[in-house]
C-alpha cells in the first residue's frame, strides 16, 4: 500500500483511528470482565438459593404425614322418586262455584252453606 502525496495528514488520521479503536477495545474488555464477575455472582446466588430451596422442601416432606387419608365420601345425590299410584297425598278437586256473589260479608244467622256446614264467623 502506498501513500498519496495529495493527502499529507492521512497517516495521522490512520494513527488516530487506530488509537481510538484501541481505547474502545480496552473499554470493552473492562466491561466484559465486569459482566463476567457479575454473572459469577449471580450463579453463586442461584446455587445458594437452590440449596436452600431443597433444604426447605426436605423439611416440608418431613412434616407431612406418611399416608394421606382418602377424602370423605360424598353423600349420594337424592334423586326424585317417581310417584307411586294410589300412595301418597292426594289433592281434592275443589267444587265449582256456581252461586252468585252476595253483597254481605257474612251469612245471616241460621243460614247454611251449600255443603250443609254452618257459616264461618
């Protein structure tokens, strides 16, 4: 590679660029070393937490009963039983009302109802 004479400071520019790149490489090396140290600390912390978690799990396993009792059986669902003909409560059919309405709220004394029962008072 030959240098041109029409660019007298090109060598100086090249030295400056290389020096600048050297500084950047040094900064990057420092940052990478810092990150490696931080990653090592994180891994140590993770290892410590993993051991503590395993210890707690072992303690929990010691406190649990050896056999778990089966869950209590659920009561069976009550199904509606089909009606049995002739058995049970029967509802009487009301008599049809065929008398005209009266204007008084009570029947006169001595009057009887259509069923022959004394009137209600």
